[in-house]
C-alpha cells in the first residue's frame, strides 16, 4: 500500500506545472542584491489635455520586485502643449507641476506596474484659464499604470499606458521613457 501511495504522489507531482519564477529586477541577467538607481527621459501625454515632450524621472529599484520613483520632472514646461478639453477652455501653457505622494513600481515579469501616481499641474492661458487652474492627476483606483519594456531582458525604453482620474473623469495616460546611459540595456525583469 505504501508503494502505491508513493507512486501516486510521484506521478501527481510530475503532472503539476512548475511554479513560475518570482519576478526580480535584474542587472546584466543577475538578480540585483542592493538598491540600484536608473534615470529615464521621454514624453508623457494625458488624454483631455496635455503632452509634454521633455520629461525626466529617477527610479530606485530595490532587491526583489519593487522600487520607488524618486523624481518626476517636466524639464521645460514651455514645450508642453494642450489640446482637447484644456485647450477648449483657454488653457495654453503648463506653468508648474509637482510630484505628490509615493510612486511605487512593481516588476510584473513582463511589464512594470506603477501605483500611487499623483501629479499636480498648473495651467494658464485665456478664457476660463486666465487665472491659474490647478489640475490633479492620479492613478485610477484598482488600475495600475503599466510600463511595457521594449525588451524584458535588456530594457532600453518603456511604453507607458493606463488610466488615471482627474476631477472624477477617467483619462488615458501614454508616453515613452528611455533609459539613460550607462544603464540603457543593462536592466531587465
């Protein structure tokens, strides 16, 4: 009887799929064992109104699968353009911005999730925007903003996508962030 149970247990174990390996940040193919910092630059756009072509961000990756965005900066707000609802009410320029709260990144194995996204942007212009208008953008509850790498083993760029909210409205967020040298192509998921 004991041999039958051992045989059945062995067959059952062989039939079970192997557990997927845990997602971990990698540098040159090896799991990182200490905090690493990478810099990104690129473009970001929010549906309903704004496109900024010169954005810089810094991300600290922790051993394992999490990290923190430590800075997010629109380099030259004068190069941001408005469209859609913001342009319709006269908001023509971005005059200020502020990263709020803690932005957390997660290695999801094939993409990077971003939680805690909150950005306050000030617009000025004409019409309803003659006095500065402050708009707060934040990630949509229970929805992660996703950054998809061009190559999961050797990240050179990330495509940003997802939804956020502003004033109760759901807005798409998009963009492309490039990993700056010397780290371009050296980090992976």
